[in-house]
């Protein structure tokens, strides 16, 4: 049984940066990646704002050295770039030296290609290769091929907005149980008409910058992103003399099954997930220095999560903020995006500001951190609350 689950590499691409360093600089400088839609031809183009990555698919393909006849979806392109960054950051030269797996999360999958070619699919055999990438597992398989992972565990998790957090949790458990020595974990999702139309139907999209935990919040901004972390066992860390960025110390998952798309009014799922993560980490609530909240800026989420935080931490709620005002809600990738941000907070002893906040919520007596704050951090808790009541919490620590 491995004592620790070490994080030795990270990779990320989002609307605020093409790598880890660019993302961090945007976070500490309050640079938002929210804008009007420019790459999708949708009737909602002027109605909403999103967190869109600047690079075109052609530019992403060139980064990966793909041939023009490839059938990579945008989800697969983003995921492959972030995963390769993470492996390079971890200093891995031969991915198959140890038992290495890949757990990738997505909710959109290859929907962007399906939308582009759906009506011509039966008429034109040349485009049928694009539809083959529709299913969620295709992006995972392509990422595995890009990394060179062979004869090991390669799997996909899709539990809506908690997907990447669950991928990290599953990876950590595989390391601790000795099933794998190393695992690349994270998530990837691109923007698509499908998600825009779906969230528009739910009436939870904002026509302006999202405002997490604000009384006058209007809804979320969808975003696209990918992020991956390399988790390694004690054996690998010692044998390779690895630099450790942080540790996955605790994790918890709970499903309150309250509603298909809404969190329970009292935050039952989030409460249970946080309590379980604290138990696994062998921490008390007083051991947490900072909470990276799910904080989607929807009426339901922020009230539910706020109540859950109070239930767990009582009158000693640590500093907390949501980073979705920077990137938008990146759906299945969100848990991995915010895991990278949590580790960066630990490394640099900073708490990110909760951008766009103006008015205290009348139901809560807690206020998010409004300015960049320097603070010595040992632990960070990160929440990911998914549709269907699937809630996940991760706890990251500087120490094993």
C-alpha cells in the first residue's frame, strides 16, 4: 500500500493560457478569458459569453504534428496537448517504464465533429471517419496514443461537471492500492452547439461576465479547456528522485440524487463529499487553508454550495473563491483545471480573487476572497458538483 499520491507533472490549456505558467499569470493578474463567441456559428452568438480558447483546430493540429486527414475532435486536440504537457513536466522519457494508466474525463466528446458532418454522414463516405470520434472514449484513446501508453489501463469517466475530479480520485485510489505506479488523470471538453443549446434551455447562461456567489448572479459562462496531472507512487518518486509538486491527500464522492440538473437546496451531496474527503485525508475542517469552490454563478449552485460549506466548516469557514469567473465553467474538465489551480496556490502561497463580486448573498453570511491574497498554505480543498447530484471533493497538500 502506497502512503502518498504524489503530483509530479501538470499540463493545461484554457481561455486564460496555453500552459501552466500562462494560466498562473492570468490568475494572479485578474485576467479573464471570457468573451463573445467567435468560433461557433450559433444563433446565440450575441446572447451569451463564453471562455473560448484562441487557437483554431488547425493550429492545435500543427502543435501535435497531425496529418491533414486526421479525425481528431477539438476535445481530443485540447486533451492531447494538455496531457503531453503534463508528461513532459513530470520528466517522463519512457511512459511504459512503470505500470502507467490514463483516466480522462469528458462530457462533450466529439460532438463538434458530429455537428459539422451529421447531415452528410450517409451521403459521403469520406467524412464518416469524423463521426467515429463522436463517443467519449475516442478522445481518451487518442490521448493514450499521443502519450504512447500501451498495455495498461485506459478509461473514460463522464459524470458531468464532476468528471475530472472523479478521474483524479480514481487515479489516486489506483496508486494507493498498488494497481498502478503512475497514472495520467484529468479532463477535456470543447465548446459545441450541443452544450450551448442545452444550457440555454436550462436558462442558466449569463449574457455578461459570470459573478460567483454574488446576490445578483445571472448564470454561468460555458468554457472549453483541458488539464491533466501526473500522479506517481512512492516507489517511482524515490526511484526517479522526482520533484513533488503536491499530494492528493483526500477525496470524496457522493450522489444525493436530488435532481437531474440541480443541487439540493441544503447542499447534501457537497456536504457528504467534503466530509468524506476530510476523513480520507485524516484532517479536520480546521486543517483546510483555502477552498477552491465550484462556484458556477448560478442561483442554485452558489446557494447550495455555500450552505454545504457552512455545514462542514461552521463559523470557521476558510478563505474561499471560485475561479470560474476567469475560465468559465469547463464542464468535465473543471475538476482538473481547478486541481492545477489548487496546486499552483499551494506552490505559490496565494489565494485567487473571486472576480466580479459586488453584492453579498442575503442567504449566506460568508463572503469569498475578493483580492489576491498572500497566505502560507498547507492544504487546499477543491469542489466539483455535477448534474444528477454527483459531487466530488479533492484535498491537496504540500506534505505527504
